[in-house]
């Protein structure tokens, strides 16, 4: 039995699907059982909230391994959840971190690094999956593509190698199932460096419509994130990531997906073609 947190998210949903496809038994940890009802009896549902570590402890009972996301909680609450899980069978942990975890001046990275350290200090066996930027972040452009035929871009011409959530999930699933991968740190990216304008050009070709890519200041993007309801500190941390890419610090490609899964990562064009209907 495997426990999956964040099962309604882009990566967590894929982890559930890929575990089920591999014939594994799955339990999902969710605040709202209705949001995971589409899996029906294919999964067990453990209702709970990361802010209440005792619910995470109950969900962790009798599972072999847990796919853990940060759950947007503070590091102290996260550490209490990990400690609670340890008391219920000491499951292995696969933690969804970030490729920025070893970058000292990046706040998003340091938040995840603190959580990684909480897992290490717990003594639980663990693997750490550190993706770069997700292809699915392009879904944030759907609204303005539909209404304005435009994408507002705070990352300038900076290039990075976006990773498909399903490729991230594939690495996580391998780490969940294969206990020999405990102790590993998997830094994963897609296989091609792309700027936002290049991604927008790809979408424009697929949709057969012109799409403007409008350069905006990083702070303007941060302000929009805050208006969307994200706490100011987290929004500022995201802004740091935008600035790093804008400054050319995101040009990293790893071969981890191919090494772990035996196949190359999905290209942005393939990912976008599969989801073109979302943008049209």
C-alpha cells in the first residue's frame, strides 16, 4: 500500500494513476474526499489535514511508502507530520522537492531544503525528487490566451528545461516502488532549453493563432500572484525564481528521467499538443 499526498495536484494525480497502472494499492490523503471521488473504489481515501499531524499519522498506518509534497505548511508543522508518520510503521518517504534546494539564495529552495532535512533527521529512509519548472505552469496562461491572445512573461528571454508532471511522477513512482533507491536525490528537468517566448510560439503553431508574448517586470508578476491569493512571502519567493531564469541561471539539463525510467522526457511540443484543447 502506498500513500499519496497532493493527489489533486499535477504531479500527485499522475503518481496515483501510474501506481494504479502498475497494479499497486493506493491510499490518498485529502482534505476533501469529493475531489478524489473520481477514482472510486480504486483507491482508499484517508481524510485529513497537514495542520493536524494526527490525521497524517492515521493515514500513514500500514503503508510501505509515502509520496509527500510540502502541503504549503510551515517547516515545523511538516516536521511534526513526519515524526507522526514515523510512529506508525516507519514508512519510506519520497519527497517532492525542487531543483533549487541546494541554491542558498533562493527562498523557495531553502524552504524545501528545510523539509528535506526534517525527513533526514527523522531517520526515515527517503528519496528526494527535485524537479525544475513544470510544463504545466503554462496552464496559467490559458485565461489571457483565450481573452487577449497574449501571455504576460516575467522571465524575459531566459531559458530553462521545463519538465512534464507525468515525467516527474514517473521518477517518483520508481522511487516509491524500488526501495533500493532510498537515499538518492533525483534532480530532474526536461530535455530541451526553452524560453517563455519559445513556448508561446509553440502554442501559437499548435493553436494556429497568433499569441503575443508581453514582457513584464518581475514585481508586476509578483503583485498578480498576491492578488490571486498567494501569501506575499511565497509570492516574493516565486518572483526570485522568475528573476533567476531571467538572469540566465536556469540553463540546466539533467539526464535523470532517462536514467531512471529508461525513456527520454516528454518534449514541450508533445505535452502541449496533448492539451491543446485547454488553450483553444
